C-alpha cells in the first residue's frame, strides 16, 4: 500500500479522534443541557447512548490506526491483526445495539416523530451490516494468514 494512502488515512483518523473528543467534552454537555425539559427517563439514557456511541467510534479509529501501523510494517497478515479486527467488529455491533436502544428510548410519547425512530432503527441495521461485513473480512484475513503461513513453510 502506498505510504501516501496510509498517511492520508492517519490524517483522517487524527481529525476524527480530535473531533470526537471535542464532541465528548463540549457538545455532549450542551446536549444534556438542551434536554433539561425532557423527562429523566429520556435525558440520561440519551446522553449515555451518545457518549457510548462516541466511544465505539473512537475504538474503531484507534484499531484502524493500529492496523495501518501493521500495514506499514508489512505485518498485517499476522495473528496480531485479529485483535484489532475483532475490536472493530465488536465496536460496530455495540454501536448497532446503541442505535436500537436510542430508538427504543425515543419511541414512547409524541416528542419524536415515528419516522425519526424508523430512521434510527434503519441506521442500526446498517451499522449491524458493517459489523457483519467486518466479520467477513476477518474470515478473509484468516485465510490470508493461513496461506502466508503455508508459503513461509514451503520457502
């Protein structure tokens, strides 16, 4: 993989991490303040879901950074990669569950339109699809690692 691609991805990841930290520190407290009028049964679950969702994104970005390090070193086809790929898949699955929980919290009452709840559920299905896609890519990585091990034994 070209060094420029890895560098570009790392710039995007660094900006994403900085942005997510800003959202955690500045925007989430503003969201909590905005939800002052909401019942406590809605306010705190929404804030917690948003915070945990941001953590899921951060875990994914850090694991992707580590994978780019392995790519740069030429060691991505090793057992070490599985730890990071598994973390990305788990993070995406947790994010999907968080979206479903957000839809469940937003559904009762008339404060949130049913279409918005449906959109949140659809986003949850899409994120769950990402988790499944990462699992498929993990299986491909496992085959590549096994093939490389066989080739190393032959050579």
